[in-house]
């Protein structure tokens, strides 16, 4: 037996409702060297927190934003920003009781 096929409504097809994915929640935007911003998603923050359990990741990201604002000539590229973030978090982890690599 075949199952009935339910087609989307014309309105749903026109506005693309079937193909939209929810926008990720952004925890913070960090400025980049090319004058754009890198969005740090809440999902990534939640992945980083168990990796760096001795670090308050959201607070540390705000500290990174402050550093970026104060050091515009040392801003990172889109290619290097993730490494900047994880290196900073690793350093904080080691300062606050985490194991060194």
C-alpha cells in the first residue's frame, strides 16, 4: 500500500519555510582584522565549558572582547580567531587549577 503524499502549501513553498533552519544564538561577536566580526555561538560556548571546567567561558569571552577593543592593531583573522580563543581559554584553565598540556 502506498502512503499519501502531503505537499507543502503554496505559501510555505514561496517563503521557504520548509528549508529554514533556526538561527544559532550568538553569545558574543569578536572583532576581526578585516573589520568584520566573528560570531561565537552559544552552542560552541556550551562545547567549550566542559573542556575548560575551571574557566567561566562567557566572562572570559567578554575579557577577550575588551582585549580586542584595546588592541585594534593586534586583531585576529577569521582563520586565526578560533586558535586565539582556545589558547586564551587553555591559559586561563592552567591558571585556575587545570592541568597543563
